[in-house]
């Protein structure tokens, strides 16, 4: 549904696509009913669905992956913190939404109930607060800026992200995508569609959940080249799937 760019998803097309992964028609229909009941999708005419009201915030956050890099700004050494220690953990759905929002926006747990990330995204604390609440963080959570940590906490913050591993992953994943693009024309159409979905989905997920760290912590040039490769792979994958659907 995210890949349709707002156009309705026909149930028959969903069944055809899922058959490539040995998912039965019954499983597809049951899943659509459950997603609809949860408000994550909604009916749009006969036998078609679009994103539902309970998924609109997440849909917006995910769909912006192609331009997410533009949100990165120069880092001045400050941090954004989110305190969740006063929030209830009884509602499992709320807890899952809270944890997803924090992970999606690149925050890591510094201490129990206290999450942190570099304040290097455009819009600063106010924009990050709005983004977090739009994708599942409780509105009661405290979101604020801070600096001047004691030496022990400052050292601990530096270990919350592995910048070197992220930089290596950018290079390795880009090479994998480039290699697949170079040989994709040799593949059977069904095989190409299935592999494009799996490889592209994993790559897009990496971009969506990237913490967008400042250049002091990661190789931003390698990250930019990786994201560009994902954009090109996404375009190629969509062309393959349009051919599969006869569109």
C-alpha cells in the first residue's frame, strides 16, 4: 500500500503478488480484514483498499524516506531527550507505538525511561516532538533539549550508536543493490519481482530507520551514495512490479 503512492490496492493484485511468496488467497483476505478492523487500511470502492486513519502518521513518516536526508543539519553538540518513565506500560498497543516511534526517529535509551539522540535534524526539538507524536509517542511524554552531560553519561552516549558499523553497512548494501541492478535483466520476471521486493524492502527499511547521525559519527558521503542507490533500486523494482500487474 505504501508503494502505491496513495492509489488504491486491488485485492486481486494483492493476491497475485502474495502468491509469489507462497501466501494463500485465504491468508491475504484474512489479513486485509484484520488490518481493516485495526483501522490501518480502509475500503476504497469494491475490492480495493487504501491506507487507513490509524496508519496515516506512520505512512507519512515512511513515505518521506526518499527526502529524509534533507532533514539533516549541522550538529552543534546538543541532544534531544525523551522521558517516558512516567508513562503507563499496561496498554500493549500504546507501548508498541511508543517504542516504534522512538526507534523510527533514531533515539536510544540512555537510562531507564530516558532516550536521547543528537539534535542535528532541521526544526530541532519542536519538529521532532511533533514527528514522534504523529507516529505513536504518547503526547504526555517530555521531549526537550539538553547538553553539558557529566563525563560518564557523555561517554555512554557515544556507545549508543555504532557509527563505524553503519558506515560499513552503507558501502556493503549499496554494492549489493548495484550488483543486483546490473544482472536484473537476466532474471525471470517472477524471480526479479520477488528479489526486488525482498532486497528493496530491506534497503528501504534501513533508510527509514536510519538514525541520521551527524558527520562527526558516520560517513555521510557513503550514506548519501547508499540512499541514492536505494532510490534507483526502488524505481527499477516498481517498474518490474508494474509489468507483473500488467500496468
